[in-house]
């Protein structure tokens, strides 16, 4: 199992699969996870070969929500907002075709 909290896998079909990877904590959101998620979404949005971004969670659940042990890190973070023609995102991702 990878130690990365967010995994990125680009398929030949133009699909970018981004997975929250904290199954031991039901993929609960932390400041670090949010920062890594933003990086992976940025990577996918900059790649012209990516047509669709699929966001999923490792293990038995997508996400339990905020990790209460890291709540102070999350509260101080700015929300992610994308406006680059590919996607509009506020914390989670809404995809649209180009």
C-alpha cells in the first residue's frame, strides 16, 4: 500500500483517476490530503489528454468527512476553486466537457 494520501492514475482512455488514500481513517479529510488533492487536480487540469476526472476513495468508503483530529488545519485552509474552462471546483470537483 502506498504512503501517499492521494493517488493519481491516468488511463490511456483520457480518464484521470484520483483516489483519496487514507482507508484506515475512511479517507477523512486533513490539511495534507486537501493540499495533495489540489496538486493532483491541477495536474489533471493541465493535461490536455485528460477528458474526465474521476474522484474516488480507497477502501470501504469514499470519505468520512473532516478528520476531527486535524480540524484546525482544515478550518484555516482556503477552498479550492478552479476556473480554467475544464472544471469549476469548490472543495470537490464538478467536471464539464471542454
